[in-house]
C-alpha cells in the first residue's frame, strides 16, 4: 500500500540523517541547526503517518495527503544526497582554489560568485533544507486539521477555539437539569468566601461552554448580578492577558494599558462594590500559582460574586473551585438525535425514512457527546444517497477507542 511505501522510505531518510558522516558534514558547513530542525520535522511526520496508517487507510483524502508526503520525502532524500556529494567534493574545490594567484582579482571575484564557492553552496543548501522543513510543517498541519469519516472532512473544531457568551437556547437539548443546578449555585446567598468559584467539568464537546452560556444569559442571573464578564482562557493562562481581557469585558471597550499593575488597579476599581459574575471558559493550565495571582486581582467585588470555570481537567477544577465540580453527563440518544436531526434535516430537507433509520444508528455511535452529533449532522446534511449514510455508519473509525473517535469527530 502507498502508506507502507512512504513509511519505509521515510525511515530510510531518518536513518540517513543519523549518519555520522552527514553529522560531520553539517557541522563543517554550518547547517547543524537546519538539519536538527529537519530531523525533528521528519520524526513528527513519522508519528503522524503511523497514526494515519492505523486509523484511516481507506480514506481518499488521506491517500492524497500521502501523495504530498511522498513527494516531499523523496525531495528530502535528494537534498541529503546532494549535500553529501557536495560535502565530499569540497576538499577538492578548496585545493583547487588555493592554486589561484592571490593577486588575480578577476579570478577571485568569479570564484566568489560561483556556485562552487562553499559560502554560496552552504547558503543554497540551508535554503533548500528550510524549504523542506516548511513543506513538512504544512503537511503535518494539514493532517492535524482534517478529521475524516466515510472519506469526508467532518469538522475542524477542536473545542479550543475562542468562545463567547452568545447562545440560542432553543437549539440546545438535554441540558435543562445542568442549567438548573448551576443556576442554584449562582443565585445561592450562602457565602463561604467573598468570591465563589463554580467549576463545570467534562470531556471535549460535552457542552460545558453551552451550560455556562445558558446560565450566563438567564434573566434571573442578569438581575442578580451588577456586572457580568465572559473570557475565553484556552491554553494561554497569561495573567496579564487575562486581566486585560476581563477588564475589556467589564468595560465593553478596548484597553491599551500595558502595565499589569495599572491593569489590576483599573480592574479593582471597576469591580469595587459590585456583585459580579465572571466566566473563565476552557481552562487548561494546572499551575496553581497563576490562578492565585489572578484571583488576587478579582477581590474587591461585593459578597456573592461568582466565577464559573469550565475545564476538561479535574485537577484544574480542584485548584480553582471553592465548590465541588459540576460534572456534565452525556446526552441521551433522543437528545443527540434531536441535535443530529436539526443539522441533517434542517432547512426543509425531506426526511427519508431509510435515512432516518441509518441516522439513528449513527447517532448511537456519538456516545452522548452533543458536539459530535452536531458535527455528524452537518456532514450528513449534504449527503442524499443511502449508500453514503451507510458508509458513515460502517466506517472503520468506529472501531477505535471512544476517546479517539471523539477526537476525530471534533
């Protein structure tokens, strides 16, 4: 198979890069850094290729990706051969150059601008290596972004895109109880600390952000709090950035302050005496020191202020929470079907009975993850043939462990 050929040849190139002769040549030519980067890129691609071979070998899109990878690996091998040959020839070139009379300026100039000049060859070789690195990086990025099922792109959503507070409640299914429980915690007047932190925990795509949005936008919450703020954290838990983002959300205007001390003073002034609600959505960082530092900036609001933290990581919830984490449950098949149906048969599309049967079987494979149901529903909206739905239902991806299936769907 094509992927086996590429994998085998890629291994040969990686072994060639480990050659002691090649390592000596790259130090001599001053391209050690470029060659180290190339080794790193090829190793990354090798891991990605192993993943691709094991999981999606029947995908037409993957075969196209393998073709691109094959071309760049072959070119990399050609460059390594060229590099080795020129490096071996360099002593001969240098010996010949020494025979040139020092006073012959014309000959010296011609030799300097000639491609045989080691400086020029070295520069050209470094450029070629960098070009290979860039192509490999683009190929790795392409593979990381397309998640295929039934040979089609499903979604580029990874659950770590910037979020906002907007939600259409009528488009949400199966989260009434979760919203009710979070609302109780928000409006409850039993204070343990000045600022209470409510963690919402669940795997990617389960609806943590959605539940936070539902509570954040409820009319009772709007009446209960003097100030509401929403900040998407993701994996960059930078205290300066987050302080600035919180202040901008509080003032509904851009902040150009660069000094963190000025930022925190301005934020304290804004929060002073107000009962506020802050949502820190999609938190990943497990460093407690960063959270403690940010938390100091959030003191000064009125008693009863609350913070909602959404995270996939239990440790984050334990570090940040002052209340026990609220763990999201999976949706029922019926709720997942409602989400799937909304996407697959929306906008007046006819609900063919056979497609409905296949659709319900596909939905069962979503494992109760709402974002997976929505992603598959969006995919099936553009498929009209029964055989296309059957191909998705019988896709090899369903043989993977559940967490890997969800990863590919999201």
